[in-house]
C-alpha cells in the first residue's frame, strides 16, 4: 500500500513515544534477521506483546512501513518487507545516483566540528566491529548507516537527507538479509578514506570513493532469503 493512501492514527505524545519505542524494537529484530521477511505483524499480537492498544501498535507498524521495512496489504495486514533481488539492486542504484553528489556538497561545507563528529562516529563504528556477535552486528549496521546520514546532514539538503533516511533503512534490511560476510559490508576503512578526502576538501576524490564504496556494499550481497522465528520468539517474550 502506498504511504500516501494510509490514514495515520491520532495518538497523544505519550503514546507516540511508546509507538516509537515499539518501532525501534521491531526495527532491530528486522534488521538483525530475528524477524524473517514475510513474517506477519498483527496489530493485535504486537499490542498484546507490548501491552498497548491496537492504535499504538498500528502507529508503530506504519512508522516501519514509511521506512520500507514493513509492507502493508489491504485486508491482509502488515508483513516484514521481503525485498526482491531487483528491489535490492534498485536501492543501490538509487544510492549511486544520490550519494556521490552528497559527498561533493559535503566537501564544500565541512567544518572542524563536522570532522570531529565524523571521527567520533567512526570510533563508535570501530568498537562494534571489534566486538562481533549478533548484538554488535546490529549496532554496527546502524553505525555504518549513521555515517551516511551524517554526511547527508552536512551536505545541507533537507530533501536529500530525507531520501537518505529511507535508503539507509532499506539498505540495512538488504545488508542484514543478503550480506555474505556476516557483518555489515559498509566498510569502516572506506568510511575513513572518504572522511580524509572530505577533510582535505577534495570533493572529486570523496565522490569517487563513495561510488566505489557503494559498489563494494552491493558486491557483498548473495540475495538469498534467510528464514527466522515467529514474532514472539524473535522478540524473546
């Protein structure tokens, strides 16, 4: 279902916060593959598991639908997105069109404070890589995506930043589902090289490195769908 066709439930501030927290837990379970593609996410079951109303559960699921991590089908309900190989290719084709330009824009706007923020982010990313394990994997995928979101923020184009938020969320699902290496393919060393080019103000090199980086991420995909447990087991209730 198209997001534009959906009617979003009216909820107050406290319930909105609760819906966001539920969205975060479900998102983590989807990205780290505890919830398999195609898993049905019933509003009633989500509400029961988190002890909230169906309205709050619906709001959480619609947040995930907006990110492309959940698909909503009329008269059937919500399901964990199951990106096809072609959809995965389209995600990275979109990133090839957008992110080299974002790198060029960011190179002309970098400040010492921006450089410090990137270095802090990369230190965090490096810690997760060193830790390994399922929890660290989830955190690493998020941290890797955060590098690209930070770059979009520095570039200063709000519209492109919103596009990147959706693309990064969809990429995280694709990487978690299909990545061969078992860890995020969004290479830490490549991020460091991109930052070096940005810090030097070398827009052309930063753009070329970004394009190579995206190619490398996609090259790590094997496009196989993994199976996983049902909603209750995945969330360990």
